[in-house]
C-alpha cells in the first residue's frame, strides 16, 4: 500500500519569489512529518520540529550525523541506507515502510520518502527525506491481521462443522477441514464447483439449492435440515445454515455456509420416538389386559345365560325352520363371543394355564383332521418333525388353539391355495440370544405359509390387539395377540418373519420339558352312566341371569330347584329345607364366597356332615353342571 506524503521536496518547489527564510519557516512549522536534508553521503544537514518530535533528537545532536543511525543494525550491515539513496538518485524517488529507531532505542513504524535534490543544471547536491510515524496504524493493522489469522485458523481447525464460502452464484470459494471430513472432498476437488452437488437429485430437480440462496438474500438467513450427499454417494442428515455476506455499501459479495452432520442425532431421535411409541403401546396393551381381566367373568356369565336360554328355547319352539335358523344364528354369535373372550384373556395373560410336557408331533397329528377341515381343500398340510424331538413344556389346549389361529391366518394369506408347513426343532438358547429367552433347551414350533407376506410396517403391528388386514367381519384382530399372550405367559416368544411375496413364518418358542418327563396321556373317554334320579338342588349365584338359567337348566333335567342370590340366603334356605341333595354355587360372590359358604354349611350341618361331599368343579362362566350324582353333595363352580 502506498501513502502520499504531505509534500515532496525537490528544487522544483522553489518559486522565483520564495526565499530561503520563508522556506525554512514552512518546513520547520510541520510537526506531523520529519523533514530533513541529507548530503550526497547521507549526512543530515537540516532538521525540523517534526523530526525532533518523531526521532527524539534535537537539531544540534543530529545535524552532521549520518541518517543510517535511524536504521537497525541488521539493515546497516546489509547496506540498506546507502541502497535507498542510490534508488532515489537513479529513479527520482524512493518510498517504503519499515521499522526505524528513535534516540532512546525504541522502534516505530515509519513511512519514508526520499527525493533527490538537484541544481538547476541537474547536478545532484543531496536528498530530501520525509518520514511519518505510522506505528498506531501498523499496530491496528497487525492486530486485525492477527485476528483474521486466528479466525482463519479457527475456521480451518473446526472438524465438526463444514464451513466454507460461496460466491453470489453458489460456487465454492474456500473449504475447511470439517467440510473435507464431512463431505469427503479435498479443497482442490471442490473449490470452483457449485454447492448444488451436495444435494440429492430430487432436491436439485426441484431447485432447492437456488431457493436456499434466494431465501438467504431475502430473509438474511437460510436454515434447514435435510439429506445431503458425500463424495462417495452416501447420504447424511445435515443441518445447514446460509448467511449472505455484503460489503459496506450493501453489495452482495457471497455467502457463508455452515453444515453439520446430525445423522446420529436423527437416529437417536427416532430411537426415542420408537421407545415412546413402544411404551405407549405397552401401556395400551396393559390397559386392555386389565379391562379384559375385569370384564371377562361378567361377560362369560352373560354369554352362558344367553347360550343356556337359547338351548332351552330350541327344545320348546315348534319345528319352524326359520325360527330354528334364527336360534342357531344366535347360538353361533354367542359362541363367537365366548371365543373372543378366551382370546382376550390369552392376550391379557389372565387365563390359567395347565403346563405339562407336550409331545408336539402327536399333538399336531391329533388335530390334523381339524386343521384340514378348517383350511379347506385348497391348502395342503405338510409336517416336518425330527424322529427324537424332546417334549415341549406348555398348555396343550392353548397350544392347539394357537396352532389353529396361525393356520387360519395362513389360509387367509393363500386365497388361491398352497402348502402349509408345520415343523419343529430343538435349540439350546444361550445367555446372549437375541430372543432374550431364559438360557436352556427350547422347542421352536413353526407354521409357514406361501402367501402374500407382510411389509415391514404391517409386520411391526401384526401382534397389536385388534389390528387386522382382513376385511370387515372377517377377523377380530386378536388371533396373533392371543398367540403372543399365550407364549409370553408360558415363558416363550412368538417370532414373525415375513416379506411381501415371500410368505410368512410364525415361530412359537417354548421351553423344552425336563429330561425324562413324559408327555401326559390323552384322557380316556368318559364311561356311560345310568340316568340320575331327580334331585333337590340349591343353586346359589349373585348374577340373576346366571341363576335363572342355571335353575331353568336343572328343572329341564327334571330336578327340583331352590335358588339363592347370596350365601346368607342359601344358609336360610338350607335351615328350612333339610332334604336338599346338592348345592351348586358360584365362587366369586360379595360378602361370602363359595368356599366360605361351604365351610358355613359343613359347620351348620355338623351332625350330618358325613352325608356331604365337598367338591370343586370349574364350569364355563360359573354356570352349573348339566347333571349331578346322587347323594348329598356340594359343588362350587
């Protein structure tokens, strides 16, 4: 940078009317510039007030000394003072900036102009030297330079952020280390290229890069998250900020762009959302489970009352095909309701399981006919069992129900028919197994179809209660939920594997039975018994619908029936009716349960206690048995 001095002193400055005294007064009055004369050898011949102020020497101390003393020792050794005079003599002017010395040895940053002084004939007689102290400006300039250098180093050293500049057209003009790390380009590969190459093809086609620059110009800032591309073509989720850069007049110079890779944060956010959704789903499932467990007993009572009433009606109505069809339809609906309650209880894990050793191969063979009738002629059933398969630990009845549900789902997935494969194998589960099962031997029972399969979104929701892809009226959405609840309650897992067009495989993982434990044998068919003689029976139930249907069913079997809606009322009837042969009571009643009623009866009837037998029999919904044996007895259901 060149600085124009206040004056340049040459012989041409003298006008015909200006004498030496006036010239001397003019020069000596200047205090912001050191102005002094040198002879041909650089010896100082004059000295103004400005020179005294800047250099610290008074005129008597410095006149007659060589001006080289103002230069550093190193400059003097290199002959720089003499060289500067030679340049001025040869080129008519010398101008530069550099460090100079004061009398006290301190340095100041000087702007120096040396001009040759010649006679009118052109003979060189000396030099005029003008010096100005620019130390403060030099310090400010150096501070600015250091600040800019530190800022440059800061930007260049940032590895977590891609920080770079764009020209007004979006061309990359510089590139920091963070940009190289995040985007994969070296500076020489990307500087001079348009920043739009970082966007996906769809974003470029939609004009997203240009829109970002226009938004930054209009609003003063552009900020957005989205997918960006690395050099190798991989994508990352970026947080990008673009700021316009303007000069003092407001003219746009370009843009500053800062990009951060937040792919991990996005993944963590999605995991958090998935965890929240799983928690919400778990809470919803738990709420359904509590609701199911709370209403199942009462709902079963209602269904049993309906079924019992329909059964009695069917015996008494005239042989009218339309009426019979309506009753059959009502019975079918009630039975479906009972099955739905069983599924909900299984889903809620509230049903009682009778866990035994189950021979899976024999169980499947035993229900093959049922499966084939349920699946229809278009479905071929294939079984694959190893010859020596260990027994499975579980509830045989619930396992049959689970297999039937999975088979029906497979049938619905193969509307044009296909093969249903039921297989099993044993596996030893290690502690780090992905299914998170207890370590030890397990049996995997699988049901595989050749159907339509499920996409990922459907597979995720497949075990949700009431979720179904079937049409209206074709499914409750509780089949897989029931199977899931049964396996979880049994200490196992239900695993679904499926892809669109590749069918579905449902795996039931349950613990293997203990070594040496034999599967339970099938119960022998009941022996036919002679019809019982009419009995006098006391029916006790707090649900009036159940009580009325129990009494009607017993009377239909030609028994004499007394009814009571509580334990206290039952005891009162027993006190006045000594000839009662059988007491049938519900177990879950307020104030006095079935067990408490039994104890009270035994205590009250102590003299005749030997005539009574106490038994417990579970009947669907708490209803009564269809027959009773002769003799004094008590039955709590």
